[in-house]
């Protein structure tokens, strides 16, 4: 397995590869929902590759993308999309803690590569690569990622 880390957008995995991995990893949602989630996430990733401070980490088994994560430096003045604004409102005064932090936006591992330590390796690689004092990833309370995050 080959692990690659880059901050150069032209060296980052193509959005189509990320979309395929996300559709596979989300297949438990059903084909239609998995495809919708994968397409939306790939579009967001396509846009985010140009954000200053964006970094990707990818794992390939041969030519297949089997693990992927990306994130970028968080700056409230430039994060003006609806999700970011809602997050700032939800956090209230605590939102200041996230200023100049590193946000891990997506972390995904193919089903047949889970429980191998790959997700932890990808997440720690992203955190190590960032220059910020704090790295964060928002997860749902019942997400499998929650246990991974708490173990690091």
C-alpha cells in the first residue's frame, strides 16, 4: 500500500477517484443515497483543493484509492458557506477556539481496508502535516470515526 501526502492541488487525487471511494464506503446507505453523498462530497472536495493550506493524504492499493482524507486551515473570515456559518452560530463564543486551526473535512476508508489502522494513520498524518496548533474533525455521535478520534 502506498501513502501519499500533498498540498499541491495538481498532485491531489482526482475528484472522480474520491467520488468512487465515497460511493463504495457509503454503500450501506443504499445505492442512490451513496451516490448522492459521494457526488456532493466530491464537488466540495473539488472546490476545497484550491483553499490555501489544503492538504490531502491518500492510500492506494495498486491503482485503487482505498483511503483518503483532506483538510485545510480554518479561518472564519473566509468560511462563509451555510454550513460554516451555522457551525459558528452553534458554537457561539467557543467558535474562536477554531480560528487558525486545521479542519479535517473528510476521512474515508474502503470497507475491505477498515479495522486495519489505516484510518488512524491517515488522520494522524493529516494532523502531523498541518502547521496549526489544533486539528479537528466533526463526527456524529454514533459514527465509527468517533472511537477512532477518541483513541488518538
